[in-house]
C-alpha cells in the first residue's frame, strides 16, 4: 500500500501565442502553484522571430480531480486548454468474448468517461475489465472480457477517460489510518478489532451490505460458532466461499468433525477422513444444502444459519473439490458473474483465512469498498495489495481469536 | 494609400440605456437624448476639423449601442475582423456591421463560433504589436486566432476591473512607441508586459480614468477626450500633442466615450502596419522592396517618445 504518498492526478494542457512577452505563461504557472497544483513543462518551443508565437505543453498535477478541475478552469481563461479535451473513443466489439485491440483496461478506482463533452461515471467498477458504453442511455459500465458481446461499444485508448484515485485520508475511514502499513504483524490487534467493529456497525447503519469471504480454516479452527453469531446478529449479508468451507461446516454439523478431527476434543475420529465425503454424498442425495435444512437433516452451523437468516451465499468450485456440494458453481466464469451481481451494494468486506477466494473477490471489488483480510499467513494480504486491492487492511492472526474478539466487540450476546 | 484619416461613426438616434451589461449602465439613470445628440455632433465636428473623413453607419432601432462603432470590428489592412459580442443584447449589431464592411470594400473575417471578440474595443495596435484585452468581454482564444491570421505579435492583457471592461477604456496608443494607460485596470502581469514593451507609458490617475481619459481618439497630434481629464491633457501637451476636450457625459452613462464612438477605418495612427502600407504605396514600379524611408503623419519620436 502506498498510503504515505498523496494520490495524484494530472492533465496535459497546451498554450500558444506570445505567451512570454505577454507574461501569460508565467501567469498560468503561478496560478497552478497558488491554487495548490504542480506542473511539469513537457515541451516548450520559443518563437524565433518577434512575431512568431511560442508554444508550451504543460502537465498540470493535483492531489485530486476536484482541485485539478478548479485549476484547469482558472487557467483556461488565460488560454491553457487540455490537450485531451476529447470524448472517449469508442469502437464496436467485432466478436463475442474479446475486446477490440487497444481497449482501455480498467482499474478498481472510480472512473469517468467523456461522452459528448460530458463526464459519465462508470458503473460496476472493477479492475482488469473493459468499459462498454450505451450511447442511447449515456451509460458506461465495466464488463469482463468474457462477457463482451459483438457490436457493443468499447472504450479504446486513454482519451476521455479519467480515474479518481481513492482518497486515503477521507474522514470516513480515519479510524483505519492508524494502520498505514499493509500488513500488521506487530500492531495491537485489540485496537484494530475495535475499529473494525465500528466500521461494521457503520456499514450496517448506512445501509451498506457486509460481505464475508471465508475459507475452511474457519471451521478447522473452531471459529464456526463465532461466524454463526455474526450471521444471527445480522452482520453478514453475503457469504462467498468454496466447497470446502461448506463441506466441513456441514461435516461438523453431521459428524462433529472437521476433516476428521473432533472439534470438541481435537482428536482424530475413527474413519474421520471419510466424514467429509459422506457429508457431501448425503447432501447430494437430498438435492442440496437448502433441501437439507428444509428436511431437518442440517440443523446447525454456518450454512444452516445462512439458509435460516437469508444470507446471500455463493459457493465457487475448484478443480480439487470433492463432490462437490450441489450448490457449488463449477463454471468459474458463471461464478464470477454471479459474484459481481451479489457484490452490488457491498461496502465492507471481511476476508477470513482464504487466499484464493480473497484474491478472486479482491479483483472484483471497487477500491472504495473497505477490505479487512485476516490470515495467519501474511502473504495473503500482501498478495491482495500487490494485485491492486490497495484498500486492504491485513491482520496477521489466527482467525479464531480474531472472530471471538470481534463478536465480543460487537457485543453480540445472543448465544 | 490615401492619407486622409477615415472614421466610422453612428448617429445616436436610437441611443439610450435600455439594458445593463456593464457597471456604468443603470436603467434608472437614463441618458438625456437631446444632450447626447448634441455631444455626439460636437465630437463629429471636432474630428472632421482634424481633416478626417467621417463615414456614417445608419442607426437601427433596438440597437442602442450601435453608436459605439469601436466595437464593430478590428481593422487590419483591408480586413475587418468582425466582433462576436459576448452579451446577447449586442449580438444584433453583428449583421449590421458585417453588411457595412462588405459594402464598403472590406474583406470580412468572422471568428469561429463560440469565440468572443469585441473589435477595436479590445484590440489596439501600438507599433507592430497588437495589444489585446481579455477576460471581461473578449476571450484570449480570439487573440491567438487573430495572431495566427495576421502573423502579428499579440500581447494579451487581462482586464481585472469591471468598470474598465474593454481595453480602450484603460489603454490608448498615441503613436508607435507611446501610450496612455490606467494601471489598476490590469493585473500585475499586464502592467509589466506594457512597461516592458512600450517605451513611453503615460499613467492616468484614477479620477481621470473614471472620466474615460484613456478612451481617446488620436488623429495625428490631436487627442480628443471627454472633459475632466486636465492632468492628462497637461502631460500630452508637454509631449507635443494637442489635446482637445469635449463633453461626453451622456455616453459615459453607458460606459463609453470618445474612442468608443469611433472606429478608425484606415487603421489607427499608432498601427505599425500603416507604415508598411504607405511604404508599399511609395515603391516605384519595378522595385520589389521599398528603398525610401516611410514618412509618418504622427509626431516623430523625440528624446521623450
């Protein structure tokens, strides 16, 4: 995370005429500075003869777009006009599932495109996508490569696209600013957890949805009951996981073991290694997790609470899955599409003890969604940041004490 | 080239304060029409007495500011760079001006759509350089456009006081190297640009600036202004000019004075390009370039100028 450096945006402007004799150039440069901007003169041609005009190409920089816009408006009156004062360039996709060459590749930061002289916000912001524009509706949205359809208008090149770097000092997130390093191994966890609880309460009170991404270690470490309490208290709106979390959670509900280990005593159960297979088989026989709950076969655990409390859960499959459980979506592209749909309205994301699902979800999230990644392995949070989810706060800890403390902090006392 | 100065004026038949587009205008302070006509007629006579030919633009009902012909266009050689007014109240003058110039043998040049340019009100030659005001009425893009078209150096000057909304209300070239100006109407960059480029600058005091001392018509040595500019006149006399005052109070109510009521059709005396035109006229047949020294009908620069 590069939180120490202020975010920077810039636009190239050009000015020509007798800008030296008129002192227009120094005036423009002075205005940029006095309004809190910076500049870099990228090119400068001085008129050879007295009557020859001069030309300057200036990169104007500011910390944020609002300030840059203010500077640009003020220097425009003195003849400095953006070079890129252009609409975005659109090209029709010539086939399904691939962008035209030179497509604009998105970031996870808030983005706008210029259409007919107006800046339009890009919806469904997501990194590593293209931008598809609906010209009639004057709307733009991020679309994944696999989902683009022939004939859709795709933004090509960099003209008419502007990106708003995530403001790290926004007051709303000031509670997180005490942890400016990406991964905190040596920071007091209590303080962090207290503040995460505050964020979760705030997200809920503001009507934002809370997403939990969880790996099977949540079950193996005996944290299942804590997560259940979070669900019962209404702190989980969406759950993303894989076959393993659900399988071991249900295994625990049916056999009292997770991957064959008795969670109450920590001992390996006789033929315990078969438990998760028998679990998956039993759920497949009744047609799925929801049916198992309806039939009373599944009466406790994370998945049970999800069904009972209407948590919008999604299980994405992988090639090493046993079974899998009937609800597991084995087509990864289809899983991605569904995840995108379920991510709408999410403002807070808790990632618990899972590397692959965390990175997958991080790729889909816009930069303004607060992400807390809890993992005993620091590389999970580092990988997330390295892949562009710079908003991640990493906590290196076993997930069980974290969840226990979080539940306490949220004063959940119903069980 | 005919040396007789030619000045375009428009009789104030329909002049009046009918709207407010500058801080001088106030509809509750109307211009006295008969007095305005007398003042205009007296100005016309003074200018005719300098030997200038006065040409008339026919007044049009509903266009009260057509009387301010300085804003019709900027004259450069035989081209009239037509004004594109910022305020809709004056945009109706544009076709009238265009017709007059094309009927009188000028090439009419229109600036691109969306540009603002208010003619000689905001663009005055002093020597080879065009000094041009911007921000309040004219926009700076127009300067760049005219510079490209004419190949002349344009010094852009930001106007910062709404009372001095046109360059000709705060700046008046006297000849190739001298000008009158009111410093406070410009920002510090503009003041410096003027000081660095014009050898002799005569500063006008605030109270005389308010009497439109800078809004002067220069014909040869004669400098015609509104009344109430005694200190400037004294300084002009010291420099060898012949200042003349004439009351123009009824036009000051609309934010204009002597210069605003006139447009020099053959180019201002201070315009360097007139010198080139005359030199070209005096080239004997068969010669490619002038070999004689062009003569001036303005005071030659002495030690002070």
